[in-house]
């Protein structure tokens, strides 16, 4: 089994998302979610939900302190 850091995985995924010929639904939200996911101890699903909420202009509230520290426009 190959072991990669979150940063390596995120870097590879961002390369794919930004590649010509690859269409990603809500690429800006997915990119923001990956950027939240990489440095913090949060699940990708939580990072995506926070990025989506921020994209829609909503604050983010969570019991997950790691998610709150990565969320611009957060509410605690």
C-alpha cells in the first residue's frame, strides 16, 4: 500500500482538477475544500460542506475545532 501525506494527495488532485480536458463540477468549491482538508485534521466531506457554505455566503459552525480553524467566515 502506498502512503502519501495529505499535502501530496491534495497536490495531485489539484493538478488533475486544473488539467485541460477535465471538467469538475464546482471546481472552485472542490479546490477550496481541498485547501481546507490538507493542513487540518478534518474529513474531506466536512471540508467540502464548509467550502460550499462559504461559497454560498453562509458562515460555518461546527463542533470540530480543526474545521473551524480552517474556515474563512467561520462562526464558532
